C-alpha cells in the first residue's frame, strides 16, 4: 500500500466503525470524538488531508472550519486529547500517516511519536480520540474514505 493521497475524507476507526467527528464544546476548539456516521453530522465528519514539506508529514484539517487536528496543549504522553484547533503549523499539528495493512492506516504524531487512538475502541458516540503509545490494537487503525480532492 502506498502513501495516502491528498483529499477530503471520512476517517473511520477500524475497531468501532465510528468516524472521527469534531465536537465543538467552545468557540475556541473542538474535541475529536468517535461518532456513528450521520448525514446530519456531515459538516463535522469531513477532513482535508494535505502533504506538507519534503518529509511527507500531513496536516489534517476539519473541512468546515479549516482548523487542524492538534495534540492539546502540545502535550506528549498517553491519553492526551486530540482536538481541532486553529492552524498554527506547530509540530503538534503534523502527522505521519502510515499504512498498516488491509487498506488501513496508523496516524502518528510528529511531536510525540505516539498514535491516534479511539479510547478503548468503544463504539459509543462521543468516545474521545486521544494520543497513545503503540499497542498494536485496531483502535489505532483508521480507514480513510475519500470523498473528493483536497480543498484549500
């Protein structure tokens, strides 16, 4: 499997079958949660994926706001929330997207070297998506369902 192409995607968790969803709790940021695919939530479930720089790191942006996936407070370690925050091009907003087999990918933080993980692989709506060390589980594997070209 090759590198992920730039585009607009739904990002579906392999363990739960839920999709990454921006849950706006304030006007300043949103938490990233797993939520069932919902046509009514479509605006909050689409993300642009773009290659940035020569080392093929990715910037993943919420399509509706243009804000980026971000390690909250630029923290490292287990269970740090992934949020959607205005783009500032800091290393906590850049990601490696690596094939993990069977059409799935693992999303790795450039800052922490840990992986995007759906907490306990739960299929319950609003399950937090966090940064976590590699444990090899399906909750750290994601399917990128492309719906169109990258929109800047």
